[in-house]
DNA sequence: CTTCGCCGTTCCGTTTACGGAACGCTGGCG
DNA sequence: CGCCAGCGTTCCGTAAACGGAACGGCGAAG
């Protein structure tokens, strides 16, 4: 349980799976196909018709829907565009928001902003009461900004933590080890903004 | 026009968006590649390292980032998974969400949180330079919380405005007339959190 | 019953995305 | 200096995704 942080790095810190794990790439192959098929049938379109409208081969669309092919981005876009939905609609279900979880912290990525000088990632974060969670240092210059909605949060560098209640705002540079913990027995709701300066 | 504020109600009143606003289709190969590259670089990873971690060839990742290849879903998934972001983060922002526009302010509703005592609405807000924008008073007890990502923002009650730069945070009670304006000629990017107490 | 049109799947040759192995470049070090 | 380690790009043979053209199945019309 040492995947500690709500940040994406948490995933990376898992040392490695050398195994090129391709079996689980099927995560999407079948699921995406089923979703595309559902979207098509909702509209009363036949496979042949959609293939023609989208400008792809029937074999391609058939294989895509059945999960027997591994579509390219171009193919997927041609199909979803013709269905009138954004590509993301085919990739993630109605409410399948991707979440990073740790011992105490559960964070959902809402937005990624890319600016000239920095990249921002905006998360909605929940911190469960009872246990704390530590995160190792990030790259130099990275800062974290937390706005608390509910509960009492203690967060920041391990040697100088900060606290905030509803409406409160915290900020620290996260190039040192830092942690998150809920004070009391109420779950903390907050937004977490990470700023990665361009290097 | 008289809907000056990014007030949430306006957004919610959109009854039905038949058309899932398409504008943000970041679906061409070049844009996706640039996003992946940004995500990689903000983590301080080299192309070679990421390719090895993700179990894809360097040639594949190079071509993907440069937009000279048309990646497979499997490839894209392997890379984004290793970056710790959902596939949708590389393809675009979150699915089309209602946007409220005014003279200077453009706000996109990201999330709505319903608590026992209050409702929160989280927006991504942009304030164009050159012109300001006023908003009439909200109901009593409503508070606004702004975190600035980029630019210099002046906002708050018209008779006592506050200012903040990148990383800065503003808070005021919005049951009085208040306004937003960018200082200088740089567009302001910020997150806006509105808190509506239960009545 | 036969014919027709359209359905979704399968076959097949072509195109191309794939990974591994080069390549040239740069920066650190003895 | 040369050497080396790591960077990102390019080359190349292979695997597979591609579109077009078959195929069998099924309901409606003749």
C-alpha cells in the first residue's frame, strides 16, 4: 500500500511491470466495441450504413465492435464523429471517471491545462478519516493548491503541515515529502491543483 | 445582455444539449501527440524511459508524439496508463460541458457537489483582458472562491475588489454586486468555486 | 418458391503501425 | 582529448489493421 499520492506519479512509482502486459489492454478492446455498437443501435443504424457514412470498411467496423481488432485513433474518430459523440464517450462510459486511490486519498482528474510555462492538473480529492497518507517529493518547482469544501484537512510538508476547514485554501511546494490527513472523523472534500513548471 | 456572471443556474437551465458540443475535439494526431509529450515532460521522463515503462517501442512513441503515426488504441492506452492519466486526458478535456459566456468571462462547469449543508459548483474560468464584467448580488450566504492559474485577476465586491496572480487565491461573499477583470493584457485562467448554502 | 435487397461476417491483398536495432548528437567524466 | 551513457530520430522486417469483395442468412415483395 505504498501507492500514496493522488498524483499521477503514484502510478509511475510502481517500480515496474516488466511484463509487457498486453492481455489487459483488452480493457478497452471489448468494452469500446460494445459501446460503439450500443451507440449505433440507439440510432437505428446498420453496421453497413455506419461504415459507409464514416468512410471505413465494413470489416473494420465489424472487427471493432466485436473486439477482434485493435482500432487506430483515426478509425475510432471517424466512427464516433459520425455517431455525433466525442471520442471520449466511446472510451469512458457514462460515469466512468478515472480515479487514483491511495490509503486515505481518492482523487479524480477533472482537467489538464497546458500553458506556455507550466502544466496544471485539477483534481477533486476526498480524504477518508482515520488514516493519513504520505506522498514522496515531486519534481522541483511543483506546487500544490488545495481548496477545502468540507471537513478539516491537514496537509503539506511532513515537517510543517497546514490545516484548513471548509472554504480554506492551502498551498505548498511539493518537492519535499508531504502528506494528507483528515482531522476528526469527517471525510474531507477538496479540490487539488498541481502545477508543474516547464523545465 | 444580462447574464453577466458565470452563474451556474444559467448553465443548468440548458435543458437538453442534443448536440454534444464538439468544439474541443482534440482528435487529430498532432494535438494528441503534443499532449502526450507535455504530460511526459512535466513528469521529467525521457522518451526512452517512458517507452520502456509503457512497453512500447521508442519509434512508436516518437512517431506518436510527433504526429507522424496514427496510434492504435492499445498503444495509446499503454502510454497514458503509464503516465497515470486516463485516456481521455490525452484526447481532450473532459466531455463537453456547458459553458457560460459573458462579456469578459467564460466559465465551464466541471463538477457539482451536493452536501448536507450546501451545494458547490466548480468552474474553470477564463477572463479576457481589456474589458471587465459585473455580476449582480447572489442570494445571501453565497461565497465565491477563486484560484488563479495564469494572469492577474481583480475580482470581488465592486467597492472592495481583491487581486491575485498565478497561484493566488481569492474569497468573498457574493451577496453584493461584484465583478471580474483581468489586469494587464494577459488572459486570466482560474478555477471558480461557488458555495450555495442550503436554505 | 424464387428473387431481391440488405444484414453482419469472413476472406484476401494492400497498407501501415509495430518493436528492435541501428544512427547522430550532446553532456559528463577521467 | 577520447570515452561512455543517455537522448530522440530514422531505418527496416514483421505483424496486423485496413478497405473491397466475397459469403451465408433472413425477411419482404413478386
